[in-house]
C-alpha cells in the first residue's frame, strides 16, 4: 500500500522549502542581517523562488515511483543523468557534476562510479537525504519498506554508509509524518527517537540521538549550532537539525520553515528536508498564497494523473 497524495504533498513542500531557502543566499550581506530578516518573518520579496538540485533530484525519485511503485536503480540513475544534462545549472555539488553526466548514457555505471567518488569512500553528503521525503511518504504504510527503498534510492549516488543513513532517517521521518495525516502523529522527541532507532549506526544516528534529547523550546540558531546546519554539506551535519525542526513544528509548514531558516548554513537543503517531512502530514493548504505564487512551479507532468517515465 502506498500514499501517492502524501508523496505529492511532500514533493510540493520540499520544492517550496528548497526555493524559500535558496533565496536567503543572495540576501546574506551578513549573517546578522539575514537572521534579523528571518526573525522578523519578512519573506524574500524577490521572485520566483527558484528551486535547486534538491528538487530536481526529488522529481526524478518521484517520477520513478509513479512509473514503477518502487525504486529501480538503473531507471533512477538514468533519470538523474537526463535531468542533470537538461538543466545542469541547479547548483549540483562537485561529486554529482562528475557522476551524473555519465549516467545518462550508461545508467548501470552507478554501481562503480558512485563508489569511486571521494577516493573510493563514496559520498557522505546530504544529497540522498535532501530528495527522499516523497519516497518516505509514498511507503508510509510500511516503515521497513520505506527504509529499504530509501537505501536503494541513496546507493545510486551516495555509496558511503553515512550518506545512506541520512536518506533512511529522512524517509522514516516522512513516513511517520504521512501516517498522521488527519489525526495524531508522533512528534517532537517521540518522532526523533523512533527515527533514531530505525537509522543505521554511525554519525547520523548519533546526531539524531542528540536531536531527540534537545528541548523543542531551544532557539533554532542554537539547535543548529549544536546539531549542524549543513554548512559542511554532510548528512551527519544536516539531517539531525532539519529533522529536529520538522519534529517540533509538525503541524505548521511555515513555522517549520522559519525555524529552519534561522539555522542558516545550507538553508535550501535543510529547508527542503524539513518541508518535505512536514508537508507529508499537513499538505500545503495552510501555506499563504503569496508563498506559493513566488515559488517556481514544478513541471507540468507532476500535476498529471500519470507521470511520464523520467528520462524517456
């Protein structure tokens, strides 16, 4: 059993968070100025709020799910490669700029190419985590399957165990959030504790444990200082804070985004993760219209009853 409506909402929320977060980068004349604007809840006036590689790769994941109801790794690799070649200016990281072009011609090459990144260690970045919330929502009826499918989705680009663990954590969080649509859901430290228990051992899991023990009343900038704000572009430096913010704002997407933005750092990615998880529960109905009209639209196929197979 899958939840396509929750997955679609997670995708829409992820893209909103991505575009909202990305707009803060040009405003960083100084971190203090950005922080003052965020605390005053002055939305970025410049439009559109363009989304980045976070959303571009999430679209590939969502497209493969709509076509196959599961992660087919070669299909996903092809989608990633074709999407990159069609629009490489979405802010992809160094590792992905080296990996993805080759997947458009030889999608099976991910099995060696992803493992060869970073001196053979594979990537432990936040890329697999930033795109996976729709997948978690899709498989919300079965947390084990959500975790297993998250592993499959991550391995195509992030072979390091920490990169994979970040994806598992976000997928499980999104699944738990989607399960609470229209009713009670685990939130705050309860949600974080369950996510921690289902995340493979390592630095990501340790960070989630710290997040579970951190009071929800902690100021977001302080939480980011303690947990990491994505500034190091590692899963372990990104996922714990993003999920802490989501867990403590699970009923308000806009509140979640303001709190996450206050952490500064890799704002588009932390906001994409947070918003993907929260929107899996809330949808976007209570998001102000001015936010939605500023966000760059998603491709037309997303709104269709049946999505085309990505990379076709």
